C-alpha cells in the first residue's frame, strides 16, 4: 500500500476556487428558497402582502405549500376562517 505525500493531497488554487463558489452558491440558493416559500395548512386561508407597495393578493386556500412562489419582500399571512351559523346563548 502506498502512502500519498502531502503535495499529492493538496487542492490546486482552481479547485479551492471552485469549492468556494459551490459553497456560496448553495448558501444563496438556500436563503432564496427559504424566503420565497410559503405554506398554508388545512382549514386556513392565506393572503400575500407586498410590504413595499401595500398590494394584497389572495385569498389562497389551504392546504398548500409553494416553493419559489413569492418575492422575498412579500409576507404571507394565514388566518383561520370562521363560519358562525347559530345564535350565541346569553
């Protein structure tokens, strides 16, 4: 069995550059994925609110999960719709 020398195990400058690029790309995709994903549960209704322009879009009925579906500066707001069909006893 032959042992590799330390020089043989070193990465070249190009290899290190590619590795750094891949790590930065992976981190950027993860951040963009987290900020552009929303999930609305069962029996919930959601709206998307653009915090810069004040525009409201929706309603979005659940259950649903959307990946890369909204702008990072848009927030999703979930609410539980309630339907009251009777009288409140006093």
